[in-house]
């Protein structure tokens, strides 16, 4: 009789043997590239969310809290950190971290109501633990009238005034008590935002021109609305001034790609703003090779409402790598490896996308016979169709698929904000410091 006491082999979605990793690594893999409840090429959003909830039960609460904070503050993800917080708050051990967790994942006023909506998604009106009420309620102290009014409207299942009534925080002073009374009574001053201005139904051109002249648009709102401004016949010079004032802040690299794709006439200004993010930074020495996965699975949309893909993510990170490292060669891979011209910015993106047909994912073959290098970076969803050798390099995973190939000797990194490349720079700097001691 065959033995049953044998560890089952695991494979990626293409059937190639994958590396077995612990629950914490699985949680990081699933979370740090996740747009919550959005399907990916291989898995549904519901499957991914269910896996996250199950993994939270297997990982120490302090590690889950750390992953949630990293997802929010470094990977710049909105909702999956709130799901992790929900799962933590359902356990006694997790509730011990409520204070530090809510202080770092509630960054906008509407995060409070979004957390409650997620909390009650599966079990409606589930009671909140005492620690959750206390620390979630205390989050209200960080927001002024403008912030509360900006995020209190809309067709939402849970509004901020509902959250205030449920959590019942104690105001620090009479001024705060009055602010919260106005929130509950619906008496907050109407915020001067672009959404409010455009909803008035007046002259859109005049509205956009006023918002631009008074610098009332945030960075993301500016990039997302360039097309709307053009359609309203706003002057090109005024739009260029608005782009010039953009502060990168919490923008993701793909935000620049999206803005340029829809507004080709302003691509030089948008590209200049992208380059400005790296102005004055000393480039990291050494020969760097970047491999960008352009296989069919990477062409999957980031979300149902997005036109951006995982390939766009890979291109944006390659664009950043070109600016961070001194000597960079970029290759695409699908069924074969192809070197792309040594361009910068959007020119590099175009060169990657046009370098070859997207047919398969032969990462193992792409890693064979690479030119001499000091640093190897692979940007991929790790769903290779051929075995991947263990190499001293960085495997950056830009998707949430269950199993991957980039472990073992590889230094595995999950996520697709600019922070994943900053991590490489910090890691190498720390390693040199350790060697010097």
C-alpha cells in the first residue's frame, strides 16, 4: 500500500512546481498586490478575499497588523488593509492591536465608514467589540470639518454620521463637540471640492478654471481629470500649470501612465512630473538587468473599472528602475527574451509593449544565459510555464495568485508601488553596512 504520509506537491496556475512558503509569506503574497474583491487572471476576487481571511487565522496578530500597515502606507492600497483589520478585530489577540492599527490604516475620514461597511459585509449588524468602538471612534479626532464634509455624502450603506453614533467618541473640547453635532445633524459646511463644484451643473469650463486657479485639486484628481478639462475647453496653459503643481504624495507609478495614455498632448508635462520624483537622487551603482513579464496573464485588468493592467504595472516599475539605477538593461519576456531599447519614461514603456507578441510565460528560459550583471530584477505574476531556477536576484510579484516560483535563493518582494524598488536599495545598503562591520 502506498504511504499517505507524504507532503503534497504544490504548483502555480500553469502547472509548474511552486515553492512552499509559510502562512505569513502567503499572506504578504496575497495582500500586497490586492485590490479587494477584484478578480485577477487566475482567481476571482471572492477567492482571494476568502484566502486572506483564512490566512489571518494562521498568522500571529502582530504580523497581520504589520502587513495591514505596510499595505496601506507603503503599497498605497485602500481596502484590503481594512479587511485585515476586520479579521483581526474578530479575535481577542487581534483586538490588542486596535489602537496602533486604526491610527495607521485610517488615513482618510471615509476609511472609518468603509471599515464598518466591510465589517458588516458578511454578518449584518455584527456587534463591535469595546476596543473597536473606542479606537475607531478616536479616529474622528484627526479630521476637521472640511475632511468630514468631503467624505460624508454619497449613496453609502454606512455614513460617517452613522459611524459617529455607533462608536460614540468623547469630544476633547466644546469646539469638537460642536463639529460632531453638525456632522450628525447634517449641518457641516459644504466642502469646496471639484465633485461638489461640478455637481452644481453650471459652466464646466468656468468651474475647472476656478478650481485650477485656486489650486483646489489634489494630485490624483488633477491627473484623472485632464481629459474632462480638455472636453470642457479649458486652456492648455492652465492645464499645464495644474500638472506642474502635482505633488507625487500617495500617487502610484501607474497613475502617470494612465494620465498620459488618455492625454497624449500633455505627455511631455506628465513625463516631466514623473522624472521630477527622482530629481536630485544619486543613482545606485552596478549593472542591473530588469526582466518584464508581458505574458497574457499580465494583460488582466487591475479592476473591473480600470483600463490599467499588470503589464502597465511592470512597465511603470521598469521606468522607475531606469531612474534609480545607474546602468540598466531592460528585457521583456513571454515565449522568449527580448532586449528593449535603452529609453526612459514613456518611451521605455512603449518599447516594452512593442517588443514582442504576448503568447506564453517562459521565465525559466528567459533567465538562461543572461549578460553579466550585479543586480537582477524580475517583474512578474510568477505564473511561469517552465521551471524557474534558483538565482541570486529579486523576484517582484505584482499579482495575488496563490502560488509562485520566486522563492528559495530569490529575494521575494510583493507589491507594485514605488516602495518595492526602494526596498531593494535599502536592502543592499543594509547588507553593505553589515559586511563593513
